[in-house]
């Protein structure tokens, strides 16, 4: 177990370094001057001021030097300085990470309760009207783009019914409902289909038939054998989805004006505010690899046959 964790931590560091290096290289080749606009319009721009800004942010150095400097500062908890607000990126992103976390947790709770519950009921009532309805509805929902779902919900509940304000306020717990549902609808449909499929497969397994033949109560068979083995693929999917949500949902946060890292990323890309772009991407990669490790550890808890080696 200890050696496994050390090996995975080593892999996480390699992934983090590789992802940030690729991102740095991509930002380096994008045309445009990230600090030029800070020195005024192009005609009135003072070359001395531009040079001073480049030196201040280290942009006059080669890409490799910039990257090594960034990693060195990151190891000390310093994500750089924002070009626009001239404040530490970590100080700017801190409250936005909290807002995005609220959204992600609410969406995942919806996925687990609705998606897994509906999928399990469909499997237990195979070929019933309920099963047919679940299959049909989830197939339709999976094909819907997220922005369409968000706009429909916003128009119905904020514009027509006026149950919630059009402009989102992350400090109001009620206003997390619509963006969370927008994020969760497609994932919940996928979780339902995944849960139904894996549960049907487990229900046909020999050890389940044997337990039933031995007279083990149906509830005990479902809880101890069927559900426990059916949720492993679902846990994998939810872990990956949760990591993606914590990295920021650009479209949903923009539609609902949700002050999270997704909207910060969108604004930073438009302004060529590279420290914020790299900061959000580094956070996203970091949380993603951590959640992957957590999911792998949960495998061993859910299925004793799985060995961490």
C-alpha cells in the first residue's frame, strides 16, 4: 500500500509537470502581446514601459526559464501575479474555487441520487414501462448540449416564472440549484445508463444466482452483492466528472454569471491574462490526478478482489 501510494504520487508529479509544460508551450505560441495592452493603445504605447512590464513578469526570458521559474514558485504556493488586477493569482482564485466547489458538489449529489437511483430501479424492473421510459429519456438527454439545457432552465425559471434572479449570486444557496441541475442533467443520464447496464450484468452473475438459490434474502443479495459490485464503474465515472467540474464549467458558469473558476478562465483567455489561465489549468490538473487516486483507492474498498499493487 505504501509503495503503491509513493508510485502514484510520483506519477501525479510527472502528469502535473507535463500538463503545465504543454500549457506553457501553447500560451507561448499564441499570437499577441499579453502585456502590451497594459502599456496603453498600440500607437501611444511607450516601448520603455512595455520592456519594463516584460522584465517584471519575466516574459523577456526564454520559455524554459519561465517554466522552471513558475514551477519553483508553484512549489512554494505562489501561482504568479495577475496582469490586470496586479494581485496574486491564488488570492483571486481562492473565492472562485469555493464557488465552483459549491456548484460541483451540488451537481454530483444530484448525479448520485437521481442518476444512480433511476438506473438501479430500471435494472430491477427490466423491460417494464419504467425501464423503457428511463432508457428513452436518458438517450434524449445525453444528446442535448449543456448550453441549451442552461438557456431553457434560465428562460423558464428566471424569466418566465421569476422564481430565481437572472443574475446568479454564488452567496445565495438557492441560486446554486439551476446551474447545478444544468451541469448534472447529462451526467445523471449517463450515470443512470451506466448503473442500469452494470447492475443487469451483476444480476446475471453466477454468485448472485447461487446466493438466491441458497435462500439468502433478496434485500441482502441486492445490498451486499449486486449494488456493491455495480457501483464500481459508476464511481469511476463520477470521480472523473467531479474532477472536471472542480476544474470549472466555463459554459454553465458564463450562462448563469456564476463567479467561479470557469468564468475566470473564460475572462482570462479573452484578456490574454496568462497567469490566471495557467493557474486555473494547474488547479484543474492537480485536482483531477488527486481524484483519480481517490477513485483507485475506493476500488479496493468496494471490491476485496482488487489489489493495490
